[in-house]
C-alpha cells in the first residue's frame, strides 16, 4: 500500500504543477477581466461587449493594491507589465467615465 500511496502523491504533485499559475498569468487574467468590464473585449458568458464601470474600477483597485503590496518583490518584467496594465486600464476607464 505504501508504494501505491507514494505513486498517487507523486501523480497529484505533477498535476498541481501543470495547473500552477504564475504572477504574470494572474495579473493578465485580472487585466482581461477589467477590459471586459470596460467593454473592450466581449464578455465570455454572453459574447457581447458590455460596460460595467464599477466592476472595472474594482479590478483596477485590486491591481493597484497588488502593485503596492508586491513592491520590491517583482522581477523587472513583472513590474513593467503591472505599470503598463494599470496605465492602459486607467486611461480606458477615464475615457468611459
């Protein structure tokens, strides 16, 4: 039984690693959600471009909080990506407001 348990544990570990998400992917997911709320990309559920400014602002605020809380812990590329997304999302938000 011990060998079977070890094999199952190793399989579970490899499945977890395949599904792992990194910081950049997480931030990209949040930015895409904000773009959807801004009506820039279609809502995946409806296929329509719909605007939800409150939802967009909430995601922008979350990204801003992440930027502040991760300051000094990001790679150069991650920091640039965060700056880029926040700038683009803020400009699009202001243009829709």
